[in-house]
């Protein structure tokens, strides 16, 4: 399982950040790994929050919470699938 790094507005135009995210996506695709698209999700939420006038702190707080939740869900589903194969 791979997880993209967190997105912030400061990184929106950062070429190195874009390359890192692209490399993670490529590696996940090559290895058929599960990819948690944290950057894409946080970018979407940031755009929605900016329109609603919410703070960047709230975005980071949500990002950490939801990422942990998604990683936990993927691990649980993987374990259930593994148990079903046995």
C-alpha cells in the first residue's frame, strides 16, 4: 500500500512535489499496489474549503484523520480477503 504525501496550497505549483506524487502513482500502478490518493483528495477538499472560506488548519486536520481512516480500512479489507483465501 502506498499513500501520497499531504497536499497544501503552497505545494500546488511545486514541480518537485508533482514529480514525487507522479512517481508514487507510477510505482503503485507498476506493482499493482493499493494507492491512497491523499494529495488528490486534499486538493479537492482545499478547493471546496477555499470557496467556503474555511481555514487551512481544518484541511490539515481532516487530512490526517481521513488518511488514517482510509489506511485502516484498506488494511482491514486486505486481511479479510487474505482470511477468505485460506
